[in-house]
């Protein structure tokens, strides 16, 4: 006789496998392994009051649908005279499909399979596919309630719709998950949400781009948080201002895609023949060589990270004279760059000590854009927010035990 574990129906531990009837549909027949205890008084010996047949869509095996058939019961407790129906682990009450089957439909539909195709292969209606999908989305969002505000927070904006404009993304940079999405990017649109946000005093670090609006919002609503400038945005700003300066000296060469690619690269990423090409170009425009070398030195300084406190102070003494030199420049783009770096010098100094960047946030923005494309756009921001939180904020590893309790309840 096979061991007891092999007689169980996979995913339904309360049922014992009896036999299987293969065909166009696979019918798996099972029976209850043991009677449950009374849910009220925990009396172990309950009586069967009535019985009825029950069928569950359980899984897809190739192109065949597997259906579990068993006899369910209504029980009566002789101790407290309590009546209750059988609660089968792996299913929810009054459902004709197991939770594993519903989860399979959810994951296939999220992966791009249409409702029409799922309705044909899984023998359910289009409305059922939509209802199950929305149900899993809602369950995942409900599991996120009560989360604490992360210690390391990333803030950035992204485009939502032409009518409603931009939205602000709050990201847990430690766990690489979206904490929340709020419509708007101004202090007026975000203040109501941030005022009601609990435990915001526990935030220690906030990473952002060089946005004065976000900086004023953070200083007002996150008093204990240190603002860290995002390294990518700082280096991008330096490159943008350098390109503007280059266009003033040589507007024709600025439009050359080959030269533009070489000018943007870091010096160590240039091949020998590319360096020769740049040197030949700088022979024609020698004043650009000085600006280019200054840009490379400043960019290399911004790329430093994981520095000790003593080293940071040394690098600050290297940065401040360069900022003053930019502010004193007669070139408008360089002067603007110097004023911006001067206004953000404290946040840039913290950037050398901190390793996290908003590249995590930008990656999540790409995923959020794919969610919007797959849904052919969103009109309702609340629906968009729920979808983003369920697919970009839900941590399956952390919430696995809690989800299992919900499924087996």
C-alpha cells in the first residue's frame, strides 16, 4: 500500500485520493481523511448531519482540465449543538474552484493571456476571469495595509495621463518595492497625503533628484530624514549643461551623433581610436578641450561612493573650488550649473557616503509603464494605484505565510 503522503490530492491536504477517471476531462475522486473538530468548542467527535456532492476545478494538466469530485458534509457537534459545514483547506467557502486554480488564472491573465483565451481553456466565463483577477489584486493591496514607512525612501515623479498630469512614486529602496503612488507632484497635491502618513518620523534617508519642490516637501513633512541627491541625476545635469556649452562653440559638431556619443562617455570607456578622434577634434577647438577636461574631472568626482567621513571632507574641499569656478564663468550654462551644485552641495556630500540611488525607482517606473500599456491605459487613478501596489509593492516572500492563511481559511 502506498504511503499516506502519496494518497493526498496535491494542494488539498484534507482529501484522500481514491481513483482517477481520465478522459477529455480528468476527474479525481477523493474522500475526507478525517472529520474536523467543532470550530466553537473544539469537540473532536462530531456527527454528520447531511451530505452532498461537490466538484472543484483544481488545475490544468496539459490541455485537460482536472476536476476533483468528493462528498462534503454538514456536521453537528453533540457537545454544544453547533452546526457547521466542512471547511476544506486549499479552497474558500462557496467556491467551485480551488485557490490554486484561481491563482493560475490570475497569473496567466497577468502574463498577457486574454480573457477570451482563458475562458476557452479553463472553461469559465469572461466575467469570472475579470472578477478573479480583481479579487487577487484587492487581496494583495489589503495585505499591504498597516505597513510601516520605510527607513530609506526614494521619491520621484512619473507621467500618468495628459488630463491628470504627473504622479509621485514613493519607493522602499531597501526592498526594491513601491511603497505608494500619489497623484500630483506639487506641495498642494501631496500635503494632504503626507499629513496623514503615520510613522513618517522613522524615515532616515530620502533619495531624490535635484527638485527644489520635493526638497521643500521633505523638509516640511519628514523632519528626521536626510536628503541625498541622486547620483544619476547629478551626472546627467553636468552632461546636459556641458552639451549646451558645446552647442554655443560648435553648433554643427554638436549635431554629429558620433561626436555626441564620444563626448558623453566617461574617459575610461573610450577606446584608443576614439581618443585619437577626440584629440583631432580638440585641435580645431582647443577651448573645448579645457571645458571637456573640467567636465570629466567633475563627473569622476560625482561618481565616488562608499567613502569614509574623513575622505568625504577631502572631496568636499576639491568640489567647492570647482563650484566657485563654475559660478564665476561667463558661459550661462556653466554658471547655471555652478549655482545648482552650490544649492545642493550638502545633499551631494551625503551622496558620497550613501550607496542607494533612484535607479531602483526608475526601474519600477518602467514596470509601471508596462502595466499601463498592458491595460491600454488607465482613466481612474485609484485603479492604477491598486494595480501598481499589487504588482510592484507586494512582496510575495514576506507575505507568503499570510497569504497561505487566507487561502486555507
